[in-house]
C-alpha cells in the first residue's frame, strides 16, 4: 500500500453501523495465541492485512481452497493442517503488530490492496471482485450506493416521485437506496410496525435459520450480534435500528395499504388508491411504483372437514396469539417445515401432550451452534481487530457464492430417483440418514418416518442441532403420519381412525408464496391486469420488471430467492439498485417511463427455468412451495449471486422501451 493511501476511512463509507476506532489490544502473546485457536483464519488474516497495510502476509500457500460445504462446514475454507499452522503463526505476528503499534483502525484501502485481499479470500477468482467490493463496505467508491443524485440528473422542473410498498427487509433496502439518490418517494406499510416477516412472525422459537452474519445489508453491517443464528426479535430490532439510522423511521406511513395502481397512459403516471387505517382509499399519483410487499406473507391454512366445529384454539404460525397459553395443554402442530421446526422444540417441554402431523419429513443439515451465542473469542475479535466483522461477513459471502449447488444439481438418468438426484446428492442423503439414525436410536418407528422420501435440497433444508429429534422422542409426543381426515369438536381424527384429543391447533403449514401481489390490483398499459397477464405464473425480468407495466419494479419478485447459496440481502439490495438504474435512465433521457420488452422477459425466464430444471427442486416428481400452481419453479434463483450481479449490471437499451 502506498504512503499517500493511508488516511483513515471517512464517514462517506456506505455503512450505517460504521465504526472508526476499535479497542486497543492489551493481551499477552500467550493469550493472543490462545484466542487464535478459535478464530476464522481467512477472515482474520484479511482483517490484519487491511489494518496493517501489509498484504504480503497473504501468501499463496495460505489461500483457502474453498472446499464446498455439504453436510458440514470445512474450517478455514478447507485449509490443510500445514496451511492452518502457518496461518496461525502469521495471524499471531499480525495481532502482536496491531497491539505493539497500537493500530485501532483500518487505513483506506487502495484498489490494488483491496484486490490482493479479495484474491486471497476468493482463491484468485477475480471475476467475483466487483460483487465482493459491493459487499465489503470498506470501499466507498465500490458500494451499492448510487453514484448520482436526482437533482443532478433530472431535467429542471421535472417532478418524479416513487411509491415504495412495504417496510420489511426489501422495503428498507429500497428506501435507503432511493434516499441516497435523492429520488423523492413515499413509503407505506400496511402494518403498524416495520420489519415485514420479522414483525409478523412471533411464534416461540423464531430465529434465523441461516447464519446471522450472512443476513445483513452491506450498508448496515452490525457487528455485535449476540447469537450465531439471531433470534426473531434481534432481527426485528436490527431492522428498526437500520431504519432509524437511515432516517426512514419517521417517513414510513404505517397502517397504509396499497389497494390498486393503474398506469395512466395519458399522463404517464401510476394512479394509486391507498387506504389508511382501513378507510376508503385516497388517490395518489406516482411516477414509479416499487413493490416490496414480501413473498411469504399470506398464510396457507388448509381446509379440513369439520374445522369449524373445533371448539379449541386454532392459529397459524404467523398469526400467533401471545395471549394463548399452551402450557399444560394438548397441542397439535400441523406441518413439519421451517416454522414447525422452531415451534415444536420451543414448546414441547411445557405442553401436556404434543401431536405433530407430518405429511413429508424435512431434511435437516447439521448446525451444532444453532442455539448458541457468539463465542467470547468472536466478540473479542469484533471489538479489537479493526473491521474483523466486515471481513468475517465478506468471508461468509465468499463461501456462500458457490454454496451447496454441487449437492443439488441433478445428473441425467440418475438411477436412484426419486430419492436422490446425483452421486453427490445420494452421498448427502446417506450422511444425513446416518445422523438421523443416531438421533433416533432406539426409536425405529420414528426413524422410519424421519427419513424423507425425496432428494435432499428438493425442499428447503432446515438447521439441526438435535432438538427436533429430542422433541419427537419425548414421552408425551406423537408423530402422526396418517393424513388428517376431519376435525371434531375436541380434536382431530386421522385417516387410520385415530382420534387425537387437542386443545390448540397450530398451523405451521406455510404460505402461499407464488401468489405475488395478492390483494393488490395492478393495471398496466392497455388496461392489462398483472394477475391476468401472469395467469398464476408470476414472472419478472431479473425478478424486477414486468412488460406492459412501466416504471413498476419488484424488490423480491419472482425467481430471486436463493435456497442453497447466496445472500437474500444482496439480492434485495441489488434489485433496488437495478430499479434505481432504470429510473436513472428515465431521468437522464427525460422520458416518462421505461418498460421491459416481452422478449427480454422470455429470454430471462427460459434461462432461469432451464437451470431450475437441473436442480433437485426442479424435478417433475418434487412438490414444493418453490413451484407455483402451474408447476413452474417461480421462487428460486438457481444461479449464484455473481450471475445476479452480472444480470443487473445495466438496464440494457435493447431490452427496454423508453416512453416519452
Ligand atoms: P413450509 O416450509 O411450506 O412448511 C409447511 C409444512 O406444512 C410442510 O411440512 C407441509 O407438508 C405442511 N402442510 C402444508 N399443507 C398441509 C396440509 N394440507 N396437510 C398437512 N400438512 C400440510 O412452511 P414454513 O415452515 O412456514 O416455512 C416457509 C418458509 O418460510 C421456509 O421455507 C423459509 O423460507 C421461511 N421460514 C424461515 C425461517 C427462518 O429463517 N428462521 C423460519 C420459518 C420459515 P409438505 O412438506 O408435505 O408440503
């Protein structure tokens, strides 16, 4: 790093949680050596190289090979023993240097140093650099913040306003980027609080089932998370804090719902009907409409004969009533997906009887630290090594790029279908069955039902630290696999004639995710309704734009959800940035609107569909919420974050019509 590049970073850094100075390291050499035993070496070496300005420590032989994760993580990205030993010695020398030279901040990284560190972490995959720079948060000029301001681009006197619908993870990402660009906008939220899914889902046990550091914005890199898999309330508080720091909290119009939006060809604006506190709608006009209204929002409550006769309490996981006391009661949980997996272990010890109704068993990946706090070593590193948290988050991002795609890609004519889709997938299946066999030892009947009859990864995999098996093995628990035949006043009867007496029924039966924009009428050019256009098959170019619906942008639209790789926040930030790029074009060209072409959407859909068909979840015999009613996988992004980065790099003129 050259001499003239050692100014400390300025507050222009695109990180709302930016921290300039860190605590002094005061520990002895021996104590530092001890701390290293539990550190993540690639992240730590990267942080030390950045803080000391000495990228020469990142020797070729210390590069993590990035062994892909499957049923287990590979410590230090799969570095071998010799590399680990050498990396520890290098890291120890680095920590001693930070201590002795009292280094408590990271100097501004010049481009070359940044790329040397990225080359180390990604083991030379320079094609990932631009995306990684966006994620790092230490390189102001490479963040996702817009590089332009509305007043610089818009023609004098031009009025252009946007409506952002929703203040969950997607809405906050969009609003922050719009605020940074200075594009005038309003943001409405149907609920009384922000946070989307994280303010709605309050059932016992709710928490992340992906590691916390992979679940944050590049522009809001909180470092002091208490849990390795954050609890629901912690995520909600994070979103509240982000909104407050971004100056959005006061801007959000709560209790305000979008009823309809109609494109007015004459004036080139969206005429919306917006209802406040359930009142009759009021008409408001906007030039752009940004839907950030979420995907897993509408509860799926299956219908069973006699449901209305049931005298006890029934509630969906998302509509958990905190006044309901399940303690000492007979409780039924219908469903064995991600929500049930968190509810059942959280309540089973306190109920009198528990019956879990299972249609299909879930696959679970081992996650021994699922309920653990972050370690003391981790907290120490975050407090004392400048920007360790940023580098750790980036390291998580690096590992998440390839993710576990190699475990779910189908081989042609694989003979073990429908149980697995490839050699690797079969290997994963066998390893997971071995783990289940240990967990259900002495319970052969439970074990039989705990083994899914579909390939690993075909549905969303859950995180397992053994609590699910513990709950099902309890004396007072029953795993019921016979289908529900009917409800009676005091319980549920299954097809095999067994009557389960219950006081409370919890529907952990998921959502209706493929019904995008349910309950909202969006009418585009020539009076076309979006749901008529989609015909139950929601599609959007890059998951963002829909032909015939000018200046309409979806943040977390169809086909952008990663399931075995990547970061949701990256996808949402990037979708927001892409929407802003399109608006930038509209302002720059001084036109009214941009409309994506049908051909562009067709190409995009064909590309995504072809890849989804190669995956476990795209096999014809698999049924999952990833698919819509037409059977198309409409939820999942089947590529890495890098392909999304590339797809959303520019708003291609040959794929768009600009309307003057
Ligand atoms: P889900 O994964 O769709 O699971 C729904 C469960 O209900 C499945 O076991 C399903 O069985 C069962 N079911 C549905 N209809 C049924 C019926 N008519 N009769 C009997 N069983 C029925 O829903 P979820 O658990 O609410 O999770 C949905 C998504 O939300 C997750 O995939 C995840 O993306 C997200 N989520 C995330 C977290 C987190 O990050 N912490 C937590 C919870 C949820 P089949 O398998 O047979 O369909």
